[in-house]
């Protein structure tokens, strides 16, 4: 349904000294994947891996440096204002922090009506009906209409955020850490809600998260990002047996109830995105590093049609 | 987080002073004890008495009446020049803060250029190039406050722009105008209000200063600043003239300052 | 039995509002023994952080201890100390590790100075000896090139390094008790597991005693010996971590554990606890969990359950009585 092709996003940093070389931060560094209708595609990685940037490029909140986001074969970054507005009805984004996602000065009703007004949908009465239906869908009722965000709990806010995203009946929703700020019990409520809504409205989700437990539970397919690149991608069961050394380390660092698991603790930290190592970006931390990893960039290997990995170990 | 919306004492004092002065201005529109410009040569520099509560000036004009009429000028100049400053400040600050990039650079360099001159000097320059009078005083004082407003509005815009609800609205297809007026503006009203209130007192002080120098409001329009100047030669013989005029200006400035501080305190408490 | 380092008894902490006083922590009792790591778990608004602030004597202005006692090393009664006495305890005898390492560090001082601050204030050692001791400790918490890092500023370090600095700051005074409030929550998983390893090493080598606040059962399992489950300011269950994870007794603990998503639960809806933690002003008599409980009975609405010992666990719930050995359900 949506195809991301060779996406790059560079930010240029101002020079520190007049004659110094201009540095650039490579936030997204050649990302390609396809989203299929009705699936939940997970994008995981540590901070600075470029997962959120990728999400914001897809909804065109920011423009890519190069590469394409194709919707039904058309490049969304080349859309004119009118086409973009139509596109915006089909794709929505839900952010992490339910406290920052709602305008504190507006009532729930205003917040839910806003998208309908922007897109001039229905008259006042039709809008009201749609708003109330949507509230019911996310497990709230009419009594919330006149409330302000500060009167709601974190879970209720996130429900309102989801209602506001779905009221335009989009086909595709980017969920950027949408449940990370919530308590476990509320998080479970919201995850169940998202699943139910997905069924009802036949939604496609791009689920961006750093919480591997949630991603492994919630997603159909997963792509693992490291320093702006997808290092491994496959169905969720493919990734139960991860192949890339980074994915292995990442998944084994999930703290579990078993204390004496022989986890591979990665040494060091993620290098800065303004100084990505040459060759394989992971070679500075990889336990299986070889000489060629330091110079040669590994290519993408298809282990199966679904499961791809970018590592010299599989040459 | 658990503070009740309790207003501070300074806020109340400020509000009371400003309300009283405003009331005085309203009354003066319909009634003053004497005609402010009527000279009574037989009662020059009369001491405050029941007849003339604040006494009379060197031409035998009733000081209370002139004070009351002068408050009209003070409020007129205060409100108009704050509006002028706010209007241009908002335009520049909003563009700079919302769009960022080279537009921000351009706007801010312009503001820097304005700030390079001390405000009051800028006002004096503008007035000497054009001519003294209420209209030009307003414009000059308005220009003087543009940089402050522009900077406050710019930074509030940049801060609010970061919030996810602005991003989310954008992702829903909202245009810039919608985002500025529906999302950003309602959330930055209070810092603007504080800045406007504080700027009001600054403007009144500046107007008094300009008029004292003879550059501001011209006769026959009454002005507190000019009254102060007129009172100066009689500081020994008729001290009440100076004291009353000075007190009035001080009260007005103090009132607005307390009010502004009070609003700010409240807003700090809320966040 | 050995004397506990920290002994909290019947602690009540109340907030004062214009319309009255509300109990945010309600008869909380627990102990921390030497070289023991005790976890505190619960949703936000259950009083985890408030408990730690009460022990540190850093309660917000409108909160106060209204009942109970906090005994530290058996003699000092922490409830009645003056601010002056507090200052000699904080950092020295009890120290704290905060969630967000960036805000816990002062951006204008080199990190080495910040670590050694406690020593400079409280001991009469020479500057040189202090610096050596600091660098020694920085190496122990896994900071490479400690000599060079000593002079660097917080913004020059990565998140994981900053948290190591914060941990070093907490350790330098060789405190009897460390309180860590969500110390790994702000970190990436791979860094989190490094820090968890560090905590485990510190427990083994430095014999630290800790109160470890977290919402993540995985992290708790890795570092804690015992866990306290707080709900709406009350201790609803406590016991060894492995027992709690494998056989939780209280319906709230059960709910918390069962609602954690993981790959084994793929495809099925998650277990949820309906509703939310009751706000401070809406708490009533009876069991605090009554509104959300799936196993509630009539008695729960009005009568507050007593604490029941079952094997090594203690649970505050009407489903259990003292005679029971094997948990039902």
C-alpha cells in the first residue's frame, strides 16, 4: 500500500568555526520497506536510530533529502497542496506523550471537530454524530465532550488522541511510541483498543517503538533500525530467531524474569549520527566484527522472501 | 499543581490602582470639577483646599481637573502605543517564530537594528524628524516596544510549535493560519498579556519623559509629563504641584507593574 | 534476626489542600536489610516516589508525615530531624539516584567535581586524595578513561555515561542506603542492560543496600531481592521477587503481571485492569483496589483487609486468611 524507497534525511549542522568542514547528521540513511494493507509494521531501534524521523517523513511532516514515499505508485513528496490535503485524510500520526498531544485550551469536542472542519466534512449535526460515535469507539462517552485535557487521565487522553486521529477514517496510522508513556495496565488497555480499531476500520499501522516487548506482541512484521539503516527485517516469528548481531543483542537485553540468562551485553554506546562509522555502522560494537566490516558496507541478504538481513556474516 | 487559583496581594493592589485611575479617566470624559483650561488669575498657585482639592497651578488652573484630563492622554497613549507595538511585534515575532529559517534570520536582524538604539533615543529621533504631537508620540513609543514584543512572541511561538498537538494538527491537514490562531495563540496569551501590561507602564513613563522635554504631547492637550515640567520652577513655593503630579505618574506605573507581576506569578504557579 | 538498615512503620504521608487533608501514603510498613535490594512497584500515582521523598526528607511543601516512623540504622528517627541534621544524612548516609541523569547533573560543573562534592563537604581529606578516590570510583562504575572524563561536562557525555556518573555520585559517600527512582527508565535497552549489570556488580562487591523504584518487572527481577507492590498509597503485597512474578496473590499484582505484553501472548488480547488509580481525593474506606478488582466481594467495599502472611509473601486482601498455605485460584 505504501512503499518507502531509499529514504535519506540529512540535517546540516552550522559550522563551528568559519573554515571547518560542514558536518551533517545522517538521521535516515537509505531506508526501504513496504507496508501492506491491514498489517502492523513495527519499527524498532534505540534513540537516534532514525525511526521517528522515518515516520514523520511518511506523513510528510518533514521532507526527505532524497528517496521516495509511494502511495499507490505516486510519490507523496511531489504532491501539490490539494493532493497533500487529500493524502492527509488517509494518513494520521499518534505521538508518544498524551500530555503534549492535546491542546490544553480546547475541549475534547473541539479537538475532535477540528479535523472535520479542516476537511469541511458534514454539517454541524453530522459532525456531532461522528464525534460521539468515535468517542464510543475508543471507549469514552458523551460526558467527555465538554472536558479539557487536564481533566483527563493519561489513558483517557491517549484515547482522545486516537479518536482525533481516526475521525477522518484514515487508511494508515503512524503510532510513534504511542503507548510508551503509559502505565502497564493502561498500556494494555490501549493496545487492545488499537487492535480492535484496526479490525473495525481495516487500518494499517506503522508502529514505532523502543519497547521490544510491546513490538513483539503487537506487530506482524518488524524492521530493526540502527543509525538510520534497517539492519534486519522480517515477520515477527522470523525475528524470534534474530540473525543480525545487533538484533540478537537488542532482543537479549530485554530484562526478563529469569536472572541468569546468558545475555550478550553490548559494550559501548551508539555512535553519533554525525560521525557514522565507515563500512558496517555496527562494527564498533559488534562482537563478531571482521576486518572487512570496517571498510565494506554489507549488502542486504534475503534469507527468505520475508526475512532480510544486512551483515557480512551471511555473505 | 495543587495551588488554588489564589491571586497574590500585589496583583490585587495593582488591579485596584489601575481600576481607580481608569475610573478617574472615565469620569473626566463627562465631568471635571472645573474647566481644565480655565485660568483664574486671582487664584494662582492656590494651596489644596475644599475649593481646589489639589490646588491650582501658575495660571490658576485647577490641578485636579487637569490631572483628570491628563489621564485621558496617558491612557490613550498607553493603549495605542502598546497596540501599535503589539501589532508589529506580533507580525514580526509570529513570522520569525513560526516559519523559522531565513525568515527568522531576517526578522531578528531587523529587530537587532531597532534594538541598537536605546528606545527613548529612537523615539526622540522619530519625533524630531517628524513633528511633536500625540500621533507621532504614539508611533514613536509603539516602535520603541516592538523589539520586546517581537522577541517574546517569537520565543513563545517556537516553544509552542514544538508541541505534538501542533504537529498532529498539521498532519491532519491544517494550514498555517489555522495553527497560528487556533493552536498557538490561545496558549501564549498570558505571556503576551504580561508583556503588554509591563510595557504599558514603560510607555507612560516614556511619554512623561518626552513631554517633560517638550517633545511629546503639545499644548493645549494636557499631559502629566508636561505638568511636571511646568511645576518644576515652583518646587519651593508650591511643592504640592510637583508632589501630586509626580505621585500620579508613579501610581500609574506602579499599578501596571504590580498587575503585570501578579499575572506572571499566577501563570508560574499554574505551570 | 539482623537489625534492618531502614525500618518504616505505619507511615502516613498527607497532602494539605485548601479543602482538607488527604492521605497519599496510608500505613506503609517495610524494612530494608543490609545488602538487600528492595523494589517498589506500582502505577503512577500510587506513591512510589513520594515514599522515597519521605525517606529523604524532601517532601513537597504541602505534604507532611502525619503518622508513623522511619527508623534508620535503628537509632535515627528520620521523622523528627531538623533541616540541618538532614543535610548531614543526605548524600552521606542515604543517597539518591534520579530517573533523568541530565537534570540530576549541574551543567556548569565538571562531572568529577560533582561526584567529589560530598567528600569535599563532609571529610577533611586533601584535594588530591579526594580526586584519586573519585577517579577510582569512576573506574568501578565502568567509566573508561576516568582521568580525562573527570574534567568533562555533562553535555559532553552520552546518556549511559551520565547515568554512571549519577551512580558514582550516589556511591561516593559510601552510604548505608541508596534510593534509586526509575534509574534505567530513560535509557535505551542495550544501555539499560549495562546499567543493570552494574547494579548487580555493586550489590555483590560493594554490598550496597538499595530501595529500587521501577515499573518494569523485568528490571526488578534482575536486581531486586524483595518487592513491595504499592497501590493507591497502600502496600498490597510484598515478597521475594520470584514468588511475586510466578505466583502473585493480590489481584492487583496479578493484573500488573498479566498485562505485560510479550511475544508469548501474541494474537490474544492482553489482560487489562479496568479503570485507573483513584485520584487522591476519591479514595474511600475498604480495600483501595475495590473499584477495579475482578475478584471483589461485598466485604471489600467497606472493610479494609488485614495483612496476611502466606509463606514468604505478605498480602493485604480478603481472599486470603492466615490459615491458608496454598494460594487459591
